[in-house]
């Protein structure tokens, strides 16, 4: 059914329903979602691609029904090594299988147990062509009804969106958790237009250099197709401005390309939440959304609490679109949002205070913009200063650790902002006379100048409690060279005033009575964003004809209905033979373990580490990760990152160890990249390969 026909059908149904109600006739009751009625039949399969390469799939099939039963298929399509991931995914998938869905987990070409040469980079054309073949194969199997849905978190959410943009005939609905519509501004390679070096980039490379488990075949085909292939990170760091490379899967430029129903889920402590309001506002196909109080995790197993059983909502969604059952999900408001209330800046926060609320969609008509103006006396007030004035700020390249949180991106619960505020221009309101709720994307419109050809600006909105603690509410960065276009950056003219509209990341917060709102403006947020290379001062201009200002999306007080989500359901016993060996994770996200400052050298070192271990039926795997960021205030051009990673697989007959070492550093004109990849067997070197490159700085 084409979208126009679909919308017309919905409109007609709404009118008929309204007439029935006006005559006193009851509207048909919504159907209950599919109940758990099946056991699980696990199978492995090879899926042939159009060029003869085979992709490896794990199939989780409903068992216990009638011989001729057919089921819709849900696909998760990832490079994250399905065989090792069975212990983690079995319980996740079981929820759907027991309710009458087949689930397929497929390794992307050249990863895990799949054949072929490793794809060139994330979300490549090859990955997506293969995805079309996978969907067609799943639709044609004897267990399938011919209808396929996709779902996933992070990469799985990304390529669910990307495959929906291609509209393969059998793909009927998707759910994307913690994913984005803008690969350049929102992903881990560049953030807010600034260079970002993420520990995930290096841990992913090491995983790409491993053959499939449990056999771990080391032969010439493995070296050719995996171990010797260029690191993805080297490709990304050459693409420092927005443009065609990032456009290949940028939904933000063509929302109309998705014709199928789309369900997006985000978290306030995740870096990919901005896509939720944009997709709600701009997509023409049916869209629903949830944003809750979580970091980068599925909501039934998320941190911090409260969690919710998102899979119940997913079954209602897929029942509607893949089974033709009216579960009532499309009669509910389109957007469920968790409204955050104040909490102290605790990185170990266990539960976020707040409440759930329904909203009809985005934008929300009743939201009002409140404008506050920074003053020369460092207050925030409702009226602009009567005369133009300038506040000057010395650039401190090593400041800004706190807003990044423990894993150094716009996510996770951030620590107290006072150490970063000390190197920022700070403006506070008077204590609030009543509580104020905001929901949306605050804007800081700033008139600024830099006394250098390059500079970054960072705007942060925080909640200052009466005891002085400062909790981050929202923030964003802005590359000054991108003031006209991120596709065509231009140097700043030293001393010339320019206006920046810094749209902060999507947020929700209730400021309590007696607290203060704070706007902080700085020029560094290291190590999240690579420092601009010049020593300098900057200036923020207040007052005048078009004054600097903070725009807040304020929600008027009122009562709104709330969704009644189910609490998480226990996944049941783990898959035999799979488990965890050590504390830590194998996620590829090292957390800050130490910060060393040298006042004499005005230098800072930040070290993030992670150690983890897993056991499998065939052996064990241990990982170590360490990433060291170093920068100097007197020489911001001389910044560096050193990463050291290892994965050791202990098998009955041998020990295999993959090692990687990255050095990524800069001077004023260039980035310098050196990467070494090594494979050892029983302690003896089997293969070593090195990549070196000098990459010109492109306004970074």
C-alpha cells in the first residue's frame, strides 16, 4: 500500500470511528499482543549473496506450533560476531521467538563467520546490497510469511534506518534503538563538527582482524580479506568535513525516502538522541518514538533506571505491521517521553527521578520559548543589556573533561561541571521562584570573536543547586570554521565578530524552585573534541542590536496522560557454555581511570581503560583496552592519542593473541597516524602490519 493510500485509509477509518462513537457504538477493542506460546529451535544457516559470497546467520525459530505455521522474521544485521554473541543475544531474541517471530542474526560480509572481504567502512554500499539479499532470502524461507522487520541498537539501529531508505519489498517495519539520521554530526568519528577519537574505533578494528569462531582459521584468505585490510579509522579521519562521503546514508537530507513504519527509541544519556525529534517531525511514514532515562543500552537492561520492557511494545508494533493485528499501538500518542527531574551530578547514579508522559508528536505546540540574556555581571536575565559589552576568555585547551562523562561523548551521566566552568564564561539566573520544565533543543545564540583563524565554542546549560553542585542538562559544540557551512569551512578573521547559533542536544529537565539556571561558554571540551591548534583569547559580545541569548523550550505546567509500560521481564537462564570471566565489559568503551595534571608544564594526561573476559563452549577470550589522551595548554597543536588493545583467545590446542597500537597526533598543519596490527600464536609472532599516514588538518 502506497503512503498516500495508507494515510487516506487511516483518515477514513478515523472518521468512521468518530461517527460510530457519536451514535453510541463502541469502538472495537484492541487485540492483545501475541502471547508466549512457542519454544525455540536454533539453527545455523548460510545466506548466498548475488556474487556467490555467503553470509553466516543464526536462526532462532518458533518451535511447537502446527507443521505449516509461518512466521514474520525479525533481522538484526551486525559486524559484532554473532557466534560469540549468542550468550548475550539468546535471551533478547527468545522474547520474540516465544511470541511467534523468527529472529535472524547475520554477520556482515567479512566479519564474524561470514565469507568475503571485509567491507570498506561502516554502512557501505556493499553492506546494504547484501542486506537486500538477506531480506529477500529470509522472506523466501519455508518458515517465513514473507514479511520481514529489522531492529537493533547502535549499528543495528543505523542499518535498520539505512535499509528502510532502500525500501526492499519484503521489509515492512523497523525499530531503531540509539541510532541517528546524521552520520557526520552525531556519530563517533566527528561530533558537532569537531574531530573525535573514540576507543570504539580501535576495538572495532581489532575485532575486524579476527577470523570466525570457534575454528579461527589462520590462512592466506584470512590475511588477504581481514588482517591485511586498511583500518576503517584511517578512512574516516580523511573525511573531516560534511559532504558526499557522509551523505551516502544521511536520512536528514531525504526523510521521504522511508516509506515503511518506523519506531525510534533513544535515551537521555545516549549520544544519538537528537534523531528522535527530527524523525518525528520530518518523516511522512508512520512513526512512533520513546525517549527514556538510559545510556547506550536496550531499555529492558539499561543504566540508569527506571527500565521498561520495550520488547512488549515491539511485539505490539510488529503484530500490527507484520501480523495485521490491531493491538491499539497506533491509536496511542506518537511520542512517550521520560521527563527528568533534578538529580545531583553523580556518575554512578542508579536511578533518575522523573515521570513518563505521552505527547502527540513533535514539535509540541504548547512549548513556549523563553529568552534569557547573559549580562556583564555574569547573570542571566529576561532583558538584554542596554549597551554592548565584551567578555574575554583565555583559551585553555586541556579544559572540558567533565561534560564528556566517563566515556567522553555526549552521553552517560556527567560529573560536576564546576571544574570546566572555572575555564568558561559563566552566567547564572537568580534562584527560580517556581519550577521550570524544558523539553527540546535549547539554543545559545552567541556573538563571538576569536583572535586566531580557528576556534571551537561549547555552550552548556546546567542546573546549579543551592549547595553549589552543578548538573549538566544540555550542551553542544560548534566548529567556528563551519559557521556558514560544515561542507565548505572557512577560516575565522581574527577579531571579527560572528554570530553562532549553537543548537544544544535534545534534553528534558525540571529545574526545581530555588535552583539556578547556568549558561557556560568555553572554547575546549577535550578529550571529547580535538583542540583547535592556536593559542588565543576569544570574546563573547553581550547586548547591542542583536544580543547574545539563550533560548529555552519551556513546557507550561499541566497534566498529561502517561504510558503504562511493563517492567523488564527476566530473560531466563543463560545459554550453556557462555559467561563472563572478569569485571569490566567487552563493549569497546574504555572509561576514564586517571587524570594527571602538571601545573609546571601546563600539560594533562587522561587515561581510559577497560578489561573484560568471556567464556565460550570452545575456550576463553580476554580483552584489554587502554587509550591515553595528552595535551598541553601552551602548545594546543601538539595533542596526541595513544591506544593499546589486545584480544587473547585460549583454545584447547593453541593460544591466539591479536594486538593493536595506535598513535594519532597533530601539529598545526597535519594529523599523523601510525597503526600497528599484530597476530601471535603461542607467543610467537605470526603477522605484523603497519599503516602510516599524514593527513592535512581540514579546519579541525
